[in-house]
């Protein structure tokens, strides 16, 4: 008998290799868990459920359930298996939460790490190595990231999106993947680094890739694609090569909605044509072989699914961000390296530090005209579920101007134009610290009710309509008049499309009408009558080639196509709107409901759903948005690379395995037994080779490298206080003259409804806007500084209740 003296490291290595071989040949690793976001129609409640994947699903009582609520709506989730953190999105209140150890703590707490999302966050991904959370927001058309503590945020990608949907990551390879479902940007799968660099399309020719998942063991991606005739699961390697169909079912079954994978199975959620919600298990080694399915029926809706386990989320001894020098964010990169990122509005330096960018203003921001002020706020605040959001509105000018009737912004020239009806002048101001407004046009006895700019570099022209003088005109940015036409009747709003070279405006005739001409003022054409008596605001949707119109006499929002042949009502505001603008997939409406109060409301363009508002607490007269998304010039295909510590890619070929058919495939258990002489021979030979190598290594060194302490997330934030979110008055109560239900701070009180108990933090995260170096000049009332220090946004925690 031969006795070999081996170091402990070699023993561990032998056992690890043995476990990997058994896993690669089909032996399921213990400990995998399936997580589900569920909406229960019977109780109008939502909850997160989980169950071990090797436990047969016979009825929903087998699920462990937490974070159940009548007032929230979880739509997406992702899991860090090692720390037990589960992140999930709340569609109703627009927060992303991160729980503490989900499985071990029966009465844990989830705290907010991001707020102000749209209702279209349909995908979340966790980088369990660097401890970051990524999400794709269909309403805002971007991918963002924050860390587990919710410290700041950073945009990973925000161009070239129309309808982003699914997202997944492979941290050890440094890759982030996502799907696009739109028409302007055809359905596809894209890939970038975890920092958003080196963005490329890896899979195209798709129809509806709603969701995707990464097989981190075999280095493959899996996605669902619902076509007109089939519902499919496909896969490819990490570069989009080796593409193959794994599952194909007839479209008559319904649609696949969510997907997850582990060592042995593909898990999909099927929304059946009968409205049943079904979880299906397909065997990876035998494509299109249905192993098991669980039918949850029609009483519940399965909104998202993910699977986590120790092998799916492999944890190296040394994580890529251990000992990093990144000031803001550390993200995973290939070959156990990392990259540094800075939060939005900060500049990254080569040593990993970040400094606030004082060189320019920082969009996006919404600009509103109100009594004796021009003010601004971040449009995402419309979606925050916070009380007293008016506190987050800051003044650009105060005291003057007196009465703003129209705005126009050129984001590329960094200019804002506004019409002051008290002074009867059009002003412009450069949107950066230390600038003062300058008058460029005097309209004397007229009234400018609408303005628009042609922001293309070869043009730079300001257009306007004058309601009193009944004219439409144009001028250069310095005020030089170019054209004036007296061919309009009481014009009230104007908008342009610089690409189609069209000008649109409304006229307050009887009935009111929409009119179009070319930008050179020729080819005047009356398009259609409008179902409004007093049209007051309009906006052009450059993506859909539609015009949206609102009026002071109705809460209806009308849309008309460019030739006037299609006219429809696409939504309804809370109060009659005086102006409208567009930000991403939302219409933002300025709605005064009396002489001293008003709101700004966000309504989704496609669905007409109300998705948030902010009470202005003063009269409101005009609105616009400063952001490049509203004034496109070109759409870049890749993101400019940031300073990188390491971006080397590890191009290891994907491992292909073939499993022998199990004799218990019909069992409801998810454990698959793999056998065969060939497998045993491979295992024995591999172990002998490792033994020989380890003996040699033992002779050279018997040192055991110390293992660093595992990641330990800080516990729930301290110092919480229960408060009650307030609602603005209803349109009906204002119309009836009853303003008694307007609540102010002195009416603050705690409440608990059903299973919901939201608590707002007194401990605040870092500010979203850093202060500028400049300070206003004294007593001028004309100074503009858009880099003001906006109020910080409090975190929100959500106490966990077991569903019953």
C-alpha cells in the first residue's frame, strides 16, 4: 500500500475537481433554490416565494413566502445565493429593494437601494462578486447600476433602446447581457462589459426575446423567443456563436415569459392560452424534453423567476474587488480583475477616484414656469413614492421672470429660451453656472404662447407663435428675425420635427384645429379638427411620428399622426393641462388646478397609465425637458470606453456535455442520476493525475494561503420613523370648490394598511447632485445655476410579513 503525504490544499483541490466532474456529467449540486415573484388575484396581493429545486412542486403551499403586500407589486427579482440577498422591483411605488438574508431570517427587512424607476423594470441582475445590482428600465430606456448599499447610481447604457426587457450577467467573465424587443431597434441580444463598455450585438433575427439567463458553468446564454407560430428557448455561447434551439412549442400553448437555468435544467414560465400560469422544467442534455411542470392555475400570476445555487454563482477565494481602490463603484471584469466606475455626473480618474464634473450642467431635468420663478427638478422624481416632493423642486430664477408662457431648450447648444409675458420679451440663457438671461426679442402688445427650436447644427432657429398678433415667426438664436407669417388665427402652441422638416401648430378656432407647414413656412395644410375648445400645449413624438395635444378645457390627451388621418384619445390627465412635453416613454403634463396650485403628471405614452406626479404648490404655466433623448442627432452604436483597470476577455471555449438518459425522468424530483463505465474511468484518471500533481506541489511548499473573510453586508439602516404618504386633491373636489382635503405637513400621521408598513429613513444616502462652485450674485434675480444641490432622497425600508 502506498501512502502519499499531501497538503490540505491538494485534498481540497481533489474534492473540488471531483465535484466539478460530477456536476458536468449531470449530478445536480445540492442547495439550488427557485425564487418567484407572484401576484395573487384572490387577495390582490403580491409576494416573493422560494423552494428548493429538487423538491417536487405539487401545490403552491410548498412555497415559502415573504414580503407579501396588498399595496405593492413585485415585477422582477434577482438573488445572491451566498449572502441571501434578494433584490426585487415594486411597480406600484417605483422602488428597487434589497433584502437581508432572505432564507435565514424569518422576519427580515428589505430596504430601498433605488427609487424613481418607471413601472417598466422587467429585469434585474446581481453581480454577486462585486456586490452590485443592475436593472433594465423599459420606460426610461436605460440600464443602470448601484451597489448593495444603494450608494448613488450610474448609467451603464442609455442610447439605442426602444423596448429593453431582459438582463443577465456573467461576472467571472465580466459580461452583461440584455434583450431588446423594439421595432426601431430590431429585437436582438446585446453584450457589454459590466461597466457598459465594448457594447456589441451578439444575436439578432429574433422576434420577442423577453428574458434571458446565463449558464455560468458551460458559458452559454439561454433566451426565450415568442414568434408568430412558435414559442422557443434558444442558446448560444457568450459571443452569440453555436446558436441552437433547445425547446420549441406551438404558439397555441401561449407565451414563454421568464427563464432560468442551473446545472441540469431549463426553467421557464409559461402563460398558457387558458390563462393558467405554469412552471416548466426542460432537460438541458435532451433538448425539447419536458421533465416536469407545475400548473399554478389562474388564481396567481407568475411575474418573474430565477434560480440560484453554489455552482451557478461560483465564489472564488479572492473576489475581483477585494482590495480595490475605486472611490465609487467596483465592477467585475474578466480573469478575476475589476474596473472602476463613478456615479452619474462624476469624472473617473486613473487612480480610481471620482470628482464632480463642474464643466457643464447635468441633465436630465424638467423645467417649469410658475409664479415669479423658473424652476427645475429631475423628471425621475415624478416616479418616486415620497411625500412632499415639492421640496425637491429648485428655482433657477426667482423674483423674475414674472409670467413665463413658453419654453424652448436646445440641449446641444446648452441654451434655454423663455417668453416673459410681463416684460413682453423673449430671453435666452446659457445653462451653466454664472450666466445671466439676455433679451433677444420684444413682442410689445403680443403674447407668445408657444416656442420650439430646430437644434440641428446647420440650422439653430427659434420658432414661435403669437396669440394676440396672430402670427407665426422664426429667428436666429441671437434674435435676428428670419420670417413672419400672418396666416394663423389665435395660435396657441407650436412644435417641430427638424428631420421631417415640418412645423405643427394649433389654432383656437371653432372648432379648434391642427395645422402643418414646412419649416420654410410653405405648404400650409390644415390637418384635422381637435376635440378641444382651447388647445394650450403640444409635443412631437419623433420616434412614433405623432403629435400630442392638450387643452385647458378638458383632461383628454389627443394624438394625431403627421398627415392628420389618425386621431385618437391616448390618455387622460388628472386636471386640464396647460402644456405638455415628452421625456423617454412618458408625457409630462403641466396641470394648474387653481390660481395658486398645480401638478406635473407623468403618463405613459403607450398605455396611458398614470405613473407619478409632483405637486408644484404654485401656479404652473409652461413645461419642457432638457435631455439629449428629446433632441436626438445621431444614435451611437457603442459606448465610449471609460478608464479601465482590466478588460481582458477570457475566450475559453464552451464546454459541451452529453448526459445519459435517466431512468427516473418521469419523476417529479429534479435529481438526475448519471452512470456509466466511461464516466467512472474519466473520474479515476483525473483524480490520479491531480494526486501526482499535488504530490509534486507538496514537496515545494506546505504553506496554506489564508482565506479572506466572506462578504458580510451591513444590517438594516437604523433610525427609522413611520410616516404617511399624502395624496393630492382629486379633480372632482377641486371642480366642486372643495379644497379642504389638501394636506400639509402638520397633518402628518402614521398608518398601517393591510400587510403594508412602509417606513422612511432619516439616514440619507449621498446627494444625487453635488453643489457647483459658483454662488449667485446678490439681488439680481437673473442668475442661473443648474448645478444646485438638490435635496437628498430618503431610503425606504419594507418590513417583511409572512403571507397568510
